[in-house]
C-alpha cells in the first residue's frame, strides 16, 4: 500500500473510530443481519419442508395461471394450482450487478480521496470552512435523531399491521409473522441507507467547498474539476448503495421466506417506503434551514444594509452556507436515493408479474433488468465525469461552464444508449417472442431521450443566456412587483413542455411495450418501466451536476468571507450561476422520473388490492362521490402541504431577521470591522426553528392518505368493499398530477428568479446596488422557499403517497366474502 492510500485509509479509520453515528450505523447493520438469521431459523411454515413456505407458485404454467386468475376474479381463495416448485438459485446477473455496485463504492472512495488530496487554501479559508462543517454536522446529527425516532414508531406500526392482517388470498401458506418481518426489515434498511446517503454526501461536500475555493485561486479549470468530482462522489455512492441494499434484501428475505426471484420484490415494498419517509423529513428540515437562513441574510444584509452577498459582516452568512449543504446536498441525496429505490422496485414488480407468462429461463432477466441498468449507470456516469474537463488554456470569458458539464453528460448519454440496447438483448430476449427485446430497447431509448429533453427545457427556462430569465431581469427595471409577476409567469409557462414530454413518452412506451407480446397489458406497463429506467440510466451524472451547485455556492461564500482577489470571486460567481441551473435541472429530472414512477406504483397498488381482496379493480370511476372526494383530498393535500412549507420558511426566517437586526443594533462595530458578529447564535436559531417546523408538514403528509382511505372504508363500504381502495386510487391520481405540475412551477420560477438576480449582478441594468438589483433580490427571496423547500419536498411527497398507500393497502380493503354473504 503506497503512502497516499495508507493516508486515506487512516483518515477513514479515524473517522469511523471517532464518529458515534458511523459506529451506531455499523451496529444497526449487524443487528439486521442477526435478525435475518434468527427469522430464517424460526419461520419455516409447518409441513412445507426445506423448499416450502411463502410464495410457492414460481414454476407456473399457462393453465395454472389462468386457473389462479379465474379464482381471483371470482373472489375465491385459489388452490395451489401451480405446485411448490424448486427454488432456483439466484441468476448470475445478480452477482454481476453486486460486483458493479461494490466497484461503485470503490470508485466513490477514489473520487473522495482525489478531492480531499487537494489543498484547503489559506488560514482564513479554513476557518470559514470549519465553521460550515461544524454547523452542518451538528444540524444533521440532531435532525436524524428526530427522524429516526419517528421512523421507529412507524416501524412498529408496520410490523403490527402485517402481523395481524390476513395473508393475501393468492399466497397460501404465508406466515403473517414472516411477512411482517420482511416488510419491517426492508423499511428499516431503506430508512438507514437513505440517511447514510444524505449524511455521507454532506460529509464530503463540506470538505470539498474549501478545496474548490482554493482551486479557484489557481485556475478556472481546476475549480470545475474539483467541484464536479466532489458532486460525483454523491451520485455514484447513492446509486451503489441503492443496488447493494436491494441485493442484500433479496438474499436476506429469501432466508426468511424461501420464494422465487419474481416473487421477492413484493416483499421489499417497505424499502422504498422507508427511504421516502426519511427523505421527506430530510428534505423538509434541510430545505427550511437553508432558505430561512438565506432569506434572513438577504433581507437584512442586501436589502436593508446594502452589503454584498456572503459578506463576513452578516451574522447569518455561516448559517446560509451551512444550509446549502444540509438542504441541497444531504436532502437531495436522500431524495434521489428514494427515487431510485422506488422506481427499481416498481419495475421489478412489473417485470416479475410479466415474466410469469414467459419461459422459466428468461424470468430472471425481466426482474433483474432495473438493477442491471443502474449497474451500467455507474460505469457510463463514471466515464462521463472523468472525461469532463475545461479545455486547457481556456479563459472564463470565452467558455460556458454549463456547456462543459453538458459535454460530459452527452458522453454518458451516448454510452447509456448503447448499454440499454445491449442489456435489453441480454436480459429480455425470448425465443417465443424474438422481437420483444427490440420493443423494450426502444422504450428505454425513449426514456433516455426524455432525460435529455428535460435538461434542455429546464436550462432554457432557468439559464440567463435565454429569453425567460432575461425577461425577468428586464421586468426588474420597473419595480419589485413586476419582477415577481414575470417570475411567476415563467414558472407557470414552464409546466407545459415537461407535461407534454411526460405524456408523450408514457403513452408511446406503453403502446410499444404492449405490442412486444401481441397486446398484453402487462407488456405495456413493463414498457413504461423500461422507459423510466432509461430516464434514470445516467442519474449518477445528473446528481453529480446537482451537488456541484451547493459546493460551488459554498466556495463563493468562502472566497468572499476570506477576502480573496476579485478574479477569484468572478470564477466562483460564474460557477455558482451554473450551479443554480444544474440544481434546477436535477429538480426537473426528479419530477419527471417521479411522475413515471408514480404511474408504476399506482399499477402495483391496484394489483395489491386485487391480491388482498380477491377482486380486481378494473377502473377508477370519478362519477362515484367517494372517488371524486378522494381525488379532491389528494389535490388539496399537495397545495396545503406546499403552503405549510412556505409558512415554515417564513416563520424561521423571521427569527433570523430579528436576530441579525439585533446584532447590528447591539454591535455597531460590525459594519466597520471593529466587532465580529455572533455566527454561532444564528446557526443555533435556524437549527431549532427548522427542526420544529419540519414536523407538522411531514406528519400531515403521512396521515392524510391513511385517514382518507380508512374513513371511506368505514363509512361507505356496505355496498362496495373496495370503496376505500378506490377512493385512495382517486387520491393518488389527483395528488400525482397536481404535485408534478406544482413542483415544476415552484422549481422553475425559483431558479429563474435566482439567475435573473445573478444576471443583473454581472453588470446588466445597473448592476449590484441598483434599483433593478433590489427588485431582483425580492424576486429571489420569494423564489428561495419555492425552489429549495416546497418544490423539492413535493418530489418526495408524491412518491411517499404512492409507497405508503401500497404498504398500508390492507387498511383500505374490507372483507369481500363478508359483504357477499
């Protein structure tokens, strides 16, 4: 081992030894493995033998499937028409994917080592960075303690719910205890890994910002490389952890319940629910923190005191810089983790359902296809990141950093296109349907094109090189009100193109997938799943561009507070503006993938209702009052939840504004540099306010859908035992559509306002300190909670609604036999 490797290993070992959270997580993982072992030795159903147990229908023939389907439609408990079958070993592809995921962890560690090997600049830079580091670590430590307390309560409730529920009618021999253990363990695993993804991403980000700032003192090229590779660490780590978590659960759940591969994904629905639950609170708390500090700092610093952004005289500036990490790094890492987890599991469930009509030798490919796509993502995104660099000798004045990042992304997209076709041929080819894989390859390429189109559309509406943002800057010349009106108009108009793209791709992929097997609806659903996987096939690079934003933003703050030369600030300001666009791109990307994922999860929800009740839900009829009212409740929740997020930011920001004003009044020497502001007090105020304000929106998001389904089941199920489930179906439809459009509006308007301000700060319309600039600051202040709190929280909300209703489906279904009697 060379000296550099030894130094890196020693650094990681000391971090493990000295960090209580990491040691506790290691203990938690060991405890989960122990539970797997105990459950495996105690949960064999009596009489099933070593290969019996839960979900014994793997070796199905077509007649057996028809028999089981007819029994379900008749509302009868189907016989074991398929037979026990032999539990086949996992396909070799699962081990290959696992090796790629482990390789992804090593690559992420190499990226971290490469970034951390860069110097940390002068003493002033290091002092600012240390303050940011301490504030971020302190907030996340407190925040995750609160989140895990809430998650522990939910874990117990899930276990109790599945322990007392009647096993699904088409799963004879299931043990309620085994089922409860599988769902609870998968929930716990998703929760822990989602938290780790956010925390570790933040850990590297707060150590990268000062290195980007230091690199900017030397060259523009080096600053871009350090910022992107630091962001790539989070992207690669998140994807690798999602894959390893699912693979570990597949092995662990089979120890408890010996089931066929295509049956296992149904038992892992708790994984995406746990990830969504943690991500919602992480995004809420981080978003409230970052924007409360930002708004408070801007209102008193820029507007009232006429001091520059990130000026060291502003008492809220450290809290603002901390917020970039806990909101945009940790929060977004948890957000993307749960997005990927939910979409993989939904696609695996649909692939497993479709594969039961196919020969046994190809079934595994349809289940493992989503995992293989993301293993490929690690490779193509890694290559794209390594090949992204600013041309040598290029100057800041004649190179657009956004185009540099896009050049690397185009490489990843091109490689992903080839990879999708190859993986479709390897995993989805079937002798009985020799052209089916071509149909699904076309669906995957459609999804890949969708991702690229989303990036172009978002860039058009949020980059100051294009008319929408220039129009907002122009409107700032006539005052604050016209700036706000122009920004809202841009956000509203920006919903049309993404909605159209989503609609076209969804319909096209469904039709193409359905044609793969001669009109089977299951093929259409799997086609949409493949399109979703295509869209996510470069998600690691997209997340790298997203985290690039807060890292470069922090670097700009460090440069300003450490009083570096003007040309250094010019570099970081340019990268910060690009970072705003990349953050907006990722939010648009998240919304697009969330909408496709919710369509998949909606189908899985209807299948789960049929499995539990023995009655198929053929349609969701809005003419039924309960269904319409459920839809109205879903749309209302989205808007009300957004309002709560905005209120939370406003309430916390008021405390920050008051504190900053008090410090300016009580310490008049702050403005002339004879006295120092109390940064720690402001950080403490924002921390407590964010933790307090995040609870109510999160609990409402989790409770309202459950209450809606249960109330309608209890009050209206006399004539229809499925009325609760149908009302929830309407709830999900309305909430998803409303949430997607509202999130696009909030994200785009906020990003456009922010870059309109930065456009003016480059010297346009009077530059900094002008009347137009002050109007733009007002628009940016309105946009801050829109794009960094409410908008991102909606991404998580619409997926949380789908996963929580899927896990809690038994609450919404009455006993069909009782009603027929």
